[in-house]
C-alpha cells in the first residue's frame, strides 16, 4: 500500500534554542535561507508523500504560513519581474498539502503521533522528526519505504552510534538479516551503555502500520514521565514485526547547537553560490 501521509511532530518548545525560540518555532530557524522544516517536507515530497500532518501547538502558526501562498511577497516579485525568486517562493507554497493538528498537552513523542490518528486513519504512514536532517542520494524516508514495500512490515531507519552516545536515542536489538537489515525484537528509549541492546540508533525516521496507534494508546508514561513512541514500537516489534534499516546518508543533529553549526557549514559548502566564500572565511578562522 502506498505511503501517502507523513506525520511531523513539531509541537515542542525548542528550549535548547532559547531565546531564539521565544517567539519563533524552532522548526522555522533556517539552515542558511531555508527553515529546517522545509528540508523535512522536501524529504517527504522526494519520497512521493504530499499529505503532511504537522503536529503543532500554540504559537506555531508560522509553520503552516510558510507552506501557504504569501500574496504580498509573490505579487511584489511578480511586479518586479523577479522570476527566479517568484518561482522559488511559489514552489514552497505548492509542494505539499499541510494539515495541522494541535497537540494540546505536551505528553511526549508517542502522544504527539497519537494525535494524528484521526487524520491518518487505517493506512500505513511515515513519521519524521524535525531535529534530524539526513542528506542522502535517495531520501532517507524513501529508503525506509522501499523496505516497507518489500516486507509489508513497519520499518525504522537506524544508524550506528558510538557506545557513549546510545543514551541519546531509541536503540534497537534483534536478529541481523543482512548487512543493512535487522528484525527487531526489542527497543529501549535512551538506555545506558551497559543496557543498550546494540549501537543502532533511530534518528527519527519511521514507516509504521496503523496498529501502532492502539499500542500508543495503551502505553503508560515511560522515560521522563512521557508517553514514548519507542515503548509502543517495542510492543509493535513483538506483535506485528518491525525492521530496522541501516540507511545510507549523513545525519545532522540540528536540535543540538554544534550539530546546527555543522549542518550550516556543510550545507553552505555544497552551495555553488556560497562554497568558495565560506571556504575562505573558514580558512581565515583556522589561522
Ligand atoms: C526522540 C525519540 C528517540 C529518537 C530521537 C531521535 O528523542 O524519543 O527514540 O532516537 O528522538 O532524535 P528526543 O531527542 O526527542 O528526546
């Protein structure tokens, strides 16, 4: 069954980026000139998904505005015959159907995903977390969807992390099928290095069957007193099956300040209009 819908949780307060996030949603903070959320939506569009369900909260309306037409901007660009910028601005308004659902109480990632239940309905869907930008030839979520299509079972994208970092992520354990694929039998949210079943971490790419909703609804608050998606996934693995796929690509943790700076530099170095200038600036600072 085709994956038509993606859920992007975007209801968090963005405390790690205060004071910037006092009045700007953290998802709207740009990497160079594009808000972070746009990279995530583009990953969905690159995987053939056009219905984007944003889980938002109070004060986050500018995210939906970003994907809507901006009459003043477009009209001004049209009058000035700035075709290039006009085309780029219009493309953003047309790229996807944005559906906003409010998470009225911040009760964790599992709860945020459950908020989308009515809109997703009874079909498999993708979940992408906005703090993780993944650069790859084939969009990361598309790689996961391809495995889902082949196996007809839920799939999460994973990457190998150093042992000392396992306590930052949901970590999977299970039986290796081949170099890229694991049949998951357990999943633990932010384990200590001693308790981690592996070093395979999920940086926020999931393709899930709708059975997950009932499992989340039954999930009691876990780590940090929050309803954890990971706890529901651990049960999904046992009940319906779950695969972990070692995706190809480079991931940037833009929820972290250093990760954000790294992404900005890396993305700038890939831009033909900026690469040379950025290289010069970096060289200056290195001396
Ligand atoms: C969330 C998830 C965790 C996942 C991580 C990826 O944690 O709960 O399983 O590995 O995102 O970024 P958070 O970083 O929101 O605490």
